[in-house]
C-alpha cells in the first residue's frame, strides 16, 4: 500500500463552477515532497471553503484501482488527480476503510473521517452524462482525512494502517446510507456508539428501524 501520486491545485475562476464561480478541483501531480499542515497539503488551495474547508476535509484520497474501474465504465483515461484528490493510492481499499482508522503516510498521521459527497462542480468538471447519479450508484467515493500529526510525504511513501476501530462503519457504508441504502444504514445502526444522527435519520425517513 503506497502513494502513487501527490496532487495539489490552485483556485481559479471558472464559469461552470457553480454559484461561486471558482474552483480548485484541477489537482495536478507534483514530484517533490510536500508538507502536511492542519488544513491540508502545502500548495493546495480550496475555493469553496464553507463546504471543503473543514478540518475533516484536509486531505482527500482516491484509489488507482477505482480509477481503473471507472476507465472501463467511461471508456477514457483518467489521470491521477482527475477527481480532485490529493493522494492517489495503490493497494489500499480506501472505500473499505473504517471511519476513525489512522494512516501513517511519510511523516504525517492522517485519520479517515468519511466519504466525498459529489457536487455540481464535480459534475461539470467531469462532463459525463448523468455523472452524479453514476458516481453515487457506484459507491466508490474515496475518503476524506483529517491531519492528526503534521509531517512530510511524497510519491512512493508507504501507507501504514496504524490503528483501526474494533467495530465501525466503512467509508462506502456511510456514503451508501446517506444516499438511501437501507442495508448500509442498518449496518451503521448496529455499530455500538454510533452517532445519534444516524438514529434520527432512520426515524425521519422510516428506514432501518427494525
């Protein structure tokens, strides 16, 4: 399990980038090692800070294996960073990671916080028919990470899973549950100590209550 690519982006004006009209989704690979700060990688910018500026969204990881699957679905090449991720991984089941598990990457310690939620900017950036529905249906969202310990990382660094909750919810299950999957929601409700918001969701929607 290692890092195939480290990707950063600059905030630029774009007419297609929703109401804000700016985006930094175009992440480009860099060859040098980068510092990981509390708010993400050095040199990486965010345009929509209200939605993407939280500490739990400091770093975004996506698996090369999922890119390869998408290439078969879309019939087009997808370079590292195309989905706006900071870390493109190899050999790591990003979507099967448990929320709360921690990864040592280079000198930094990162914690999985949850899945990416696709937005209108992502839809327009990809320019694929029905992209949001297709991305949601595939349930290969990639993972957001918080920075626990600052450090430096780069291409080729090993990803070491240093801790993992004994019981928990996967990134994919959180994503599916948020998008109407009753089985995923039931699995989350069965996790001891789960966030009460999941119970409130089940009550509001009448889902997974038995």
